[in-house]
C-alpha cells in the first residue's frame, strides 16, 4: 500500500533543508576544534573537492560557511594527518570528495563495480590492452615507494595534453584508486599522492565487514536524507550519485520501513521525502557565503525549488556572456539567498577582491550590505588577506563600498 503524503509549506521545507545542513546551529563562540568538525560532517556527510582556487579550495569553504573562521589544519589533519587520527578519506562520493572514514565500507560496492564503468572501459581498459601488466607494475611501485604521485613513477610516461591529458601512469593510478586498490594518502599542492589502503585508511575501518550493496545503498540514502532534510527521489539519488533505478528501489524500501516519509511540498511538482525525526525549526538566522560546490546548493534545480534562486556557475561561460561573474558565491542571510558575490583572493596584493556584488530583487540593500561586509571581513581575515577591495559592478556595490569606507 502506498504511504500517504504529509503536506508541508515551502517556508517549512526551506527551514528543514537549512537545519539539515547545519545552518540553524549557532557558530562556535570559541576556536573551532575537532568536535565542531564532526558536527559539520554529521550534517553534510560529504565535502566535494574541486580544482578551482580563485578564492580557496572548495572543500575548505563549507566549514567556514557553518563555523566561521577555523584553523585549516583541522581539515588537513582529519584528511591527511597521522593514520590513527584520520577521520576522512578521498573517494568518488558525489564527485571527487572527502568522506568520513566510516563510509568506506559503504563505498566498497562502487569499488567492486569500477571495472564495469564507462570511464574504466574508455581509459583504463584501453591502457591495459596497450601496456599489458603496466597496472601491476604501478601497484608494485606504490607498495614499494608510496606515497607517490603520477609524475614520481619511474615509467609513468608523458602527459597527453595540457589539462586532462593524463599520462599512462596517472590513468593507471586513477583506475587503481577507483577500484579501491590504492588510496590518496596526501596532496602536494593539489596533486594526489597515492599509497596502499592499509597505509591510508585506519585498520579498524578496513576490518569492518563489507555490507551487501543493497544495505550499503540504503545507508547512503539515509545519510543523504538527513543531510538534505527534504528532497525528491532525484535529489536523494544525486547526493552520492546512485543510479535512479537502483536508488528508487532502495527509497521504496525505506518508505516501506517508515524511515523515509513521503511529503508534498508547496510549489514542488514532484513528490518528496523527509527522514523520520528530521528537525523543523521555526526560525533560521544564518549568515553565510556559499561556495558553488557547497552541498546545500550543488543541485541547481533543487536550489531554485527551495530558495527561488536560479544559480549557475559561469566559470566556463565566455567573459562577455557572464551575468554575475566568474566565481560567484551566493550569500545566505536568515533563511533566504539575498545576494551573489563574485570573489577573488588576490594573494600577491593580500586583498579580497569583490569583483561584482548583486542583491536579489526586493531585499533591503543597506541591511544586506552591512551583513555581507561583516562576513567578507571574517573571510578575508581567515584567508590571511589584509584588505577588501569592492568594484562598482552590481547593484549592491555602493552599499558595500559605504561599509568599506566606514
């Protein structure tokens, strides 16, 4: 029998989504520590990694958005510090991601399925045919010399192109990484250093029994449901990149078990779900700049559904066709997206450059400008930048310039 849906308002759905992502919690009054890191991870479940470094690497920013200024070593030690203290590992969660080490057993079915993926057949299998035995030689070299990068390999070969033109060694290492035969031990700059899993993943995690794939996928969907608060089936499947057919079957099982509750959200065309016992606050008083890769907004259709905020990253849009800028961060104030800011960290000049500042229609520009400037000041200080420079582009720039001069 199909479960009956509960109706919730658009306003309540928005507050549920924000609380699920940690934005209903007050920022720490003291210096954030490992407890605060764990709290954020409990909310978001995953940190997406991206190579863009116009402001700061993508995986550092979600913690700042929720905690305010925090020591970056907190995240670095959790991901790449001493093995006994390691809390995070790299793998393909949504995209390239940092995941709590406890999720490693839940990802083993994906590691087992790596050989059936399109990427594997397009690149890794082709390499194996061209250089038989090469992957085994690379794995042996990792075992002997790790942590090691692709360019450190003794016979990795040249890169084949300027950007994603990987060398044979890089293809082999990435294939081994996809299959779980090597892991990312550290990064040199943004370059991955690979090693054997037993030297990267805590022993207690590797010793954890591997759940069957249905159980693992159900647990990933539970995590996604808690992290998103309210979500459609497409949203839930997208959080950890589960195929829709697989995800829909697991969602139906969780509904049958009453762990997911069907809901009808005001204004949403598709049915949605909330996790049993999800938090629904009466008010949310957030103030946060959000990287384009923040888990609150990475599903652009869902962002528009929840916030009435159409957001697209314009990095790959030609300059003359950009509407808001190159690296634009939405600004969350209260429970609304009130502005979007094109930011750049000019490290040589020790300046946080506001290249454009656009307020959303209907907001109080003076109020938003004051709140945004306070957040920009905190961001600049956290990044070790000494000043903020605001250009004249955008309808919020005058208010920001007034705050800058005050």
